C-alpha cells in the first residue's frame, strides 16, 4: 500500500552520523515498504537517492535536507525525483539513468558525468567537468542538464549526447560562462548557452543558429526549469532569443576535414610571396626545378646511347702490324663481294698470299675476339691464299715526287708499293739478283710453294718498273741518292750474323748462309747437327738440315727456347731435340762444349742467334743503336730525309716489315703534302663489348671463306644485323640510309629512355651508353 | 671475370656481393626501366645463349644440339658497379620481376671496395640496426596518481627553451638594472638538424624549409631547422622565415661572407647560431664536397667559384684550446647579431663532452650544447669513421645532464641530443627517452630524409650512396635529372605530417605520465630498461 505522507529518514542516529551504507539500506527499505515520499536529512552520505527501483513504476519523491555527499542521485531511476534543498557536492546525477534531480543551490564538479537519461536542474553555478561523457540512448529521451549560472572548466568533455542549457544568470565568471576549454572530444548533443565564452574546441564542436523549433523547445522547457527552481520571476530576463547561442558536436565527417591551408596554396600565397617567384633559389638560378618522372627521355635522360660505328679498331686489325682490316674483308664476303674482299688486301700489302696465306704467324687470329671464349678464330689463312688472284687497282699517275728505296725485301717492296699507290715514284735498289729479300733467299721452300712467291713478285714488278738489282750501295751512293730523290728509305734487312766469341767460332756456320745455300739445294750437313739458338730461324734451320740428310738435330738455347708456331712444330716433327739452358764454351771437332763441361757431339754447328744489319754505308747523320737504325714512330731516322724500316730497325716478322713500309709511306706522303705525319689514334675495342653469345661455340672449323665470314663478330663495325632496332623497348632506333651504301643507326631522343639495351644487345659492340651532358 | 676469362684477386661472383639481383625471365617484358633507373649501373641487358641437346627416348634418333639466344637483365659483378640494394629497379618494374636480395652471409665485396688504396666512403649512418633508445620503456603510468590526461584532447605544453636561462634572482636583478639578459627562444623540441645545402639537393632543402615555415605559420608549432654548414640562400636570409632557422657555422665557414654582407638586409633575427665542432657520424673527420657537386647554385650560396672541391677541415683553424674554441667563437657569433641571438656549439658524442659542458656553464654567452651521437647520419664519410667512431648518445647526454644537476644548472643550459633518434622508426619514443634522460630537445636528420623524402638508406647498408651524387630519390644529388624527382611541396607536406604525428605520439607518452604543463626533461623516474647494466649506467630503473 502507498503511504502519501512524508517519511523522515535522519542521517544521524543517537548523535552519530550514519554510514552511507546504512542510510542507503534504510532508504531502500522504506521504498520497498511502499513509502514513496521521503525526506532525508543528509550528513555528507554518498550516492543518496539512486537506484530506487523497488517502487516499480510508482513515482518516488526524495527531498534532501542538510548536505548530501558526492554522487547524489547517481544511477537514478526514471521514477525518482530528487530535490536537494541546499548546494550539492561532486558528481550530481552520476550515471543517471532517468531521475529528475533539482539542486536549489550551486553544485560542485562533475555534475551529470556519464548521465544517459533524466534531468538535472541546478539553481546556481556548476563546477568543472560538468556534462562530461553524457549519452543519448535512442530508446529514451535525451538527458538534460540545466544550470542557472555558469559551468566550470572542461565542460562537456566527450559529451556524446543530451542537452545542456547554461543560462549564465549571475555567473561565477560573467566573462566566460562556459569555463576553460569546453567541448573537448564532444561527439554528440547540444548546448544552449546565454552569455560570453572564451572559446571551445572547434575541432569537436561548432556554433549553429538557434532555429525556431529550438527556440520553442528552449522557451517551453526554460519555463519548466525556472518553475522547478522557484525562479519563474526571471523568465522575462532569460527569454531574449538574441542572447542565446547553440553549440552542437561536429560529425565525424566534419572532423575529417581539418581546415588547413593546402601546401600548394601556402607555397603560392605565403612562401613565394615572401621569397619571390621561383622560391628559395629563384634569384640564383633559372634552372627548371619542377618535378619530373623517374623514367625520362630527351635531355632528361641520365644516359644516352651513341652509335660508335668504326670508332674503335677490332682486335684483329689492331694486332696486325700491316694493319689489315680483316673484319672488313669478312664483311665484303658476307655481302657476296668476294672479289672486292680479295682485292682489298692489296691496299695494305703486296704479299697477301705469301704472308697472310703462308708465312705469317697470323697475329690477327691470335687476337681474334673469338679466342677469348675458346672459339675458333677467323681463319685468315684461307682468305690469304685466296688473295693470290687479287687484281692490282688502277695506279694513279705520277706526282713527280721520287723516293729511293735501298733494299728490295718485304719492307722495301711494301714502302715502294704504298708510295706508288699514292702516285709517288719509288725506285728500289737491291744488291741481290732477285727481289724479295729473305722471302726469296732464305725462307725454306717447305714453308711456301715457290710459285706463290713468284706470282706475287710478278704483281709487284708490274707496279714497280724501276728496280735496280745487284746494286750494293756505298756511302757515296747514298749521299747521291739524297740529292737525286726527295726521300731515301733504308730497308736493307739484317744479314750480318752474330758470331759467338768462343774458341772454334770459325767452325760455326751462320744460319742465313746455311739457309741461302739449302734453298738452292746446295751445301752439306753432317749426320749430327747442333743449332745454337732455338728460335724460329733455328727451327727452319733444323727442318732444312733434316731435309739435307742430318739424322740428329739438336737446338740449344741459353734459356727457354722462344720458338713457336708452325716452325717449332715442323722442327719437332723431324725429331729435333731442344736443350736448355746451355751456354757454349767452345766449338771443337767433337761438337759443342758447354760451360758445364758437357759436350754435345756435332758434325755441323749452325748459329741462329739473330742477325744485324750492315749499316756501314749509312751517312753519319743517321744514328744507330746496338747496330740497328734509330727511328721515330713514323720510321724517320735522325736524318729527316732518310727513313728506315724492317729488320734494319728491329728484327721482326714479315708483317712487321710490311707494316713499317706502309706507315713510312703514309708519313712520306703526309710530308710531301705539307702535313704533319699522323698515326692511327683509334682505340682497340674492349673485348667485353662484343657479344659472342650470338654464335655457335661448337663450330671449330670453317669449310670455306663464306662460312668463316658468317662467324666474324665484326668487332666495332656494324653488321647491320638489326638487333638494336628490334631490342629497343621504345622503338627509338632506325636505320638511316646516307646513300652510297652508307648508313647509320639513329636514335629518336623523344623516345629513348637511356636504358642501354641497344648497347647490351649489339653483337659488335657499336653502341655505347654515355653520360648525358650535364644540365648545370 | 674479365672478358678473356681470367680472374683477378678482386674478381667477384654475384654470390660475393652484398645485394643480389633476382630476375624473373618469365615475367620480364624487357621494358628497360630497371637499367635506365639503376643509380649505379649495376644491371645491364645481357645476351644469353641457351643450349638444348635433343635426344630421343630410347636413343632411336641421333641426338642433336640446338642453341637459342635470349636477352635478359644481368647483374654486374665489377666492384665498381656493385648493386647497392636501393630497389629502384623494383620500383619502376611494371611486371614486378626484379628484386635485390641481401646476401645470406657476410659479403666479399667489403674486402675489395678500396681500389687504388682508397678506403670505402659512403653516406648514411652506422651500419648497426637498433640501439639502446629503443629499449627504454616509459614505466610511470600515473593515471590514478595524477590527473588523468588524454593525449588526443588535452592541451600540452611541448615547447622547450633554447638559450641561457638565468636563475630567477639574477634575472630579476638584471631586469631592475636594465642589464643584458641572454636571449632565449621557445622552440619545438624536435629540431631538423643540420643538412647542408650541397649535401642535400635544392628541392630537398626548399621542401624542408617550406615545411618548417608552414608548421610555424599555419599550425603555430615553433619548429626550427638548422642550415648545416653550406651557407644560407640570400632569399631565406632576407625573409621573415629566417626566424625559424638556426644558422650553422662550421670549420669550412662556407657562405659566411655572404651572410655577413646580408646582415644589413636581414629583417628577422635567426632562431639561433649553431657552431659545429663535430658530427656524430664522423667524429674528428672533416667534410669534402667534391668538385662535381659544386655547381653554380651551391657555389653562389657558399660564396666560392663553381667546380672546386670544398673541404671542411676536421677542426676549426685558429683555435688552440677549449677555452678559445668555445669562448672566442661564441663571443664572435653573439656579437654578429648584437647579442640578441642564442649561440651554442654542436659537438660529436665523446667522453670529453663533460669538459666542454663545464666550460660552457662558466660562459654566460653559451646558449646550450648540442651533442650528436654515434648513430648520426652524414652525406659522406669514411666507412670506418661511421661504423666505429663516436659515442652513443644516451649515456653521453645522461652524464652531461647529471653533471648539470650536480652543479645545480640543469635548468640553465639546455642540452640537445642527436644521432640515431628515430633510427628504427620510433621517433617520438626515442625523443621522449632522451628528453627524460636530460635533453631539452632532439635533432633529427636521417629520419626526416626517410620520412619526408623517401630516403632508401638503412643500417643494413642499403643504398647509402649519398656521397656520390647519384641519390635515386633526389635527396642528396645536385643533378637536376635526379633531384627533380623530388617535389619540394610534397616534401614540405611530409615534414608537416611528421611533426603532427610526432606531436600526438609525444603526447601519448606524456599524458599517462600526467605531464602536460612542461616537457618532462630529466624526468628519469618515468623510464626504465630491462638491461641491468644499462640501467645502472644511465641511473634509471631496471625493469623486467
Ligand atoms: C730463316 C728465316 C725465316 C723467317 N721466317 C719468317 C716467317 O715464316 N714469317 C715471317 O713473318 N717472318 C719470317 N722471318 C722474318 C722475315 O724474314 C723478316 O722479318 C723480313 O724478311 C724482314 O724484311 P726486310 O725487308 O726488312 O729484310 P730482308 O728480307 O732481309 O730484305 C733486305 C733486302 O735488302 C737487301 N740489301 C741489304 N743490304 C743492302 C745494300 N747495302 N744495298 C742494297 N740492298 C741491300 C738484301 O739483299 C735484301 O733483299 C724469317 C726470317 C728468317 C731469317
Ligand atoms: S671476330 Fe672478326 S672482327 Fe673480331 S677480331 Fe675476329 S676477325 Fe676481327
Ligand atoms: S635501347 Fe632504345 S631506349 Fe634504350 S638506350 Fe638504346 S635507343 Fe635508348
Ligand atoms: S645491333 Fe646490329 S645493326 Fe645495331 S649497331 Fe649493332 S651491329 Fe649494327
Ligand atoms: S637495387 Fe638499386 S643498385 Fe641494385 S640493381 Fe636495382 S636499382 Fe640498381
Ligand atoms: S623493369 Fe622489369 S620488366 Fe622491365 S626490363 Fe627490368 S625486369 Fe624486365
Ligand atoms: S636514398 Fe639518397 S639520401 Fe637516402 S641513402 Fe640513398 S642516396 Fe642517400
């Protein structure tokens, strides 16, 4: 049953304050007993008036006198109405779930903290952190907090719902009725306030106009509020619409957009304005500093490809003393121009068949790039042999300039040959009966068929009509030549044997003498032959001695024998023995006595330790050193009118002698034309630029010059294979015809990205990727 | 191998290299992007010959041999072109088929990067990942014992003081007597440390300055940046942005005649003057800006002719004792701006830091001391200096701070710590740890390069080619073809991002400590470490 009369519950008993727990029990008990109108005299007890659920749906009215403690009405129920007749302590209506709480005075900190339903009416000012963490559960009406005066600092922190009304009447701080830093973290709810404020969290909340329906609500409920706190008298004062403002929480969408100036705008409006156009460095540089992509074209490429066709010399040509452009000949053959390939040789040598085909150790082949990968080198011997049929080109008419050449060996013939091709008259003098020097006189017949030499010498004779044989020139003759000719070239070879200063030296036969005789099938050898000096000449002597009937042939040398190539193989084939180190002490009837006391039995002893030129006839203006003539890089002697080439300068191969002749002829031609003589300044191509992977490594023999030509990588000279055009990812390369079968590969800078694929793929090493020109 | 198949002592295989390129033939479209972008030309197009021997089952037919040729990406093994692991190739590869992988064992290249007797030089920092700063924990969580703070919502005072702070009595006395009071700046505790114009590219430099200006003017964060030793562009000197700038003077004195001549035109005092005596990455070693980096722009700013190498000697000339070094130099620099600008020295971490500090405490003109620890970055140094020279920053700053405490001057002369702050990406935690160990603020360089410009460098020796002008990100190159990859505006934006997120993170650390009204400088009761020896050494709590 319901008891309408009020029921007093004192907070003190027998002069002693009741514990909060006991008071709570008594209140709950009273409500349970149907007492719904309670008056409590409070003495600071905690949490009075909350959780009065025992009344069911019946309303419960609680009037609190004295001073309640913290959290009055906390966890209040919707049926409960609490009226505090005095000021209230902290956390009024904490976690309020529906109670109506009226405070007839001020309230300290934490009012309505975490309130979700119900209403709190405060007749005065409110302390810090009021209306914080409040919620609005959509199942119920939003909670409300009404404060007649002002609110303290950190008001409405994390407010997530509900309505707060701050009337600003007789505020504690009339200049700021919302306290310091309100609305931080506010995500929901609305705050009506009347009076000045000192800012709120703009990130979280914003001011909105008070709309008509808001105003209607406010005025209606303001009346209720004032009635509850018995201040209906000031309704007129408080209901001036223009005095009211409304704060609402920003939505998460609004919060996402931070009202910040964009960097672009800052750069333009602040940065450049203060610094000037071009920014920080605009006054110091006009360089474009605007952003660019990572992969770039044109002048922005870091690297650019360069088509370096024929810029460097292939290893074959570079290592050939004659300077034969072997690869060009292979190219001509690939192009089906075999005749041209063959004839081309004559521009470089008068003896393409004799030398390239037979007598040359083929330095070009030794250097061939293919060798670096253990692949068979280009077989230039085949090409050499095919050159026997080479046709002499049309000779130019004579310029009137004349050169005398002393010595008609390969060196002398080469220089004459070259000079004649340049239109200068060349007159050759030789003391022998035949032209050709050592080729004709001493190199064994076994090395080369005689008709080859004859045939090539005939070709020489057809180009050089002025040959004076059996003319041993003296010093006076030479002086006369200097007067009669523009230049004199000394090409006398080296024919003076080096004699060992040992007892019995008169028993030793010089190699040259021996070979010269054997070539005529003359001269005799004993059964046992010892050859002092185991070089290639020694080997030739050994094979010839064997041919002449020697049974035991021994070559001795003071160190490891330098013999190599075909000569060495031939000597070994006839069973010649190589002994070293051997130092000859004497030559006796028994044979060769060594410094060790050992005697190598010999019937014939031949010396092949090299020869020296006979330079007695040279004028004093020509300096010699250790018996050889001193020359500069153009084979000019210390007498500028006299050149010297071949073995007379330095012992070497035929190709060395021929090459020297060619270079000397170039120099003479340059000087005659009034120019400084020029050498070849081209670099040899780096092997690593050539790509042998395109070729079959198992091809070890070439059946004919055609097959051979296909396998030449053409180091440094474009094969026109089209690989670069095909590989370029940008399609930037095209072939440009320049007429006369001349062409070049050109790159479109608008397309090229400088990837270097062309350089990586080119079999011939033509493309080079170089750093682009600096931009600064 | 050389092309003729020979090997030399320094002939290496891919296996010997620190970074090995894995390339996927199936996926590659041979677009050429990777070879075009590779900064060091470590890769090229290769021609491959593939052999297939065709044999029939049962050997019924005569076996045949077929060769095919294909093209692909090949890694060079010449030490001069060894891959630096930057992965730019991967970045530009449209088909994701190329990637550098770190060798699974110590590389052999390291024994050969000294061609011509020239030891290895590089950029970056000490090639040792991690460090003590990452191990320091913030253990004082005072949510109940102090008012609870929320990092995201509450206001925090994060500013720090740069300048000589006099004791209050003295200050008041001077105010009364209208005497000289040392200048003090309120600055943000995260300072962008010295990266000279020249070491970094114009676009990078402008981006940093722009970001700093934005932070100051748009967001009210008093962030400042040191110029480094390469001088200061005249436009910056004459702008109001100069007040965010710490002008550095180092042993090379580059650009200082230009600065002096500009003094009459300067409308705002700079934030401070930093006198550089040492750098953590290469203590006791000078700098050398190679002639090829000295283009017209750098030359103009440094006040030298273009195309000459610019050495900064290891030491300042004309200073023969610590007293001189400190007193003479500080006095001169104070005088330059009429004693209105704080002047402080920067030294490399060293056991002698205490001696320097003691000296500074007696010098009323000394505005602070910056110490750069062994993990500091550099644009160019000898590998040996970077990897093995220098003092760790934590104990160095701690010793200095405790020494100040001993003489009662911890609130008077601020210490700034640098070198490896944020090395593992933990910028705020490292900064907070240093602050609680006693630093008033921290300086960062490498972190900014990484976070604001995408620097690829790492302590696993990735990239680190800042010294050769080929920076693939355009950060440390003077070649417009490279530095134009970097948009100053985007760098500035990233600088802003870095500071804003740092700000939140620092608050996240400070809030639970219950600190919001001032930086927790020297608040070492809030930190701990689970390494007993380190705890003892740093005089902080040992926690397990
Ligand atoms: C046995 C032997 C085998 C060789 N085998 C090979 C080989 O297989 N492959 C190879 O590449 N190289 C070989 N050589 C080297 C090659 O012979 C020489 O390099 C080359 O002959 C040098 O040519 P030359 O014109 O300078 O001298 P020579 O060929 O000696 O010609 C000099 C000419 O000058 C003449 N002469 C000398 N003095 C005078 C004078 N005062 N007045 C007028 N005329 C004079 C001589 O009669 C002679 O005809 C061999 C050398 C020898 C000795
Ligand atoms: S491959 Fe051809 S071009 Fe190259 S070196 Fe050999 S012959 Fe000469
Ligand atoms: S392959 Fe094409 S894109 Fe690459 S460098 Fe050569 S021309 Fe330029
Ligand atoms: S790839 Fe072929 S066509 Fe292109 S430059 Fe090289 S050789 Fe000539
Ligand atoms: S990782 Fe860098 S250095 Fe290595 S190949 Fe790729 S781009 Fe070149
Ligand atoms: S970038 Fe990728 S797809 Fe293009 S060539 Fe290089 S590896 Fe191949
Ligand atoms: S990206 Fe640039 S700055 Fe970073 S490590 Fe590489 S070269 Fe140095």
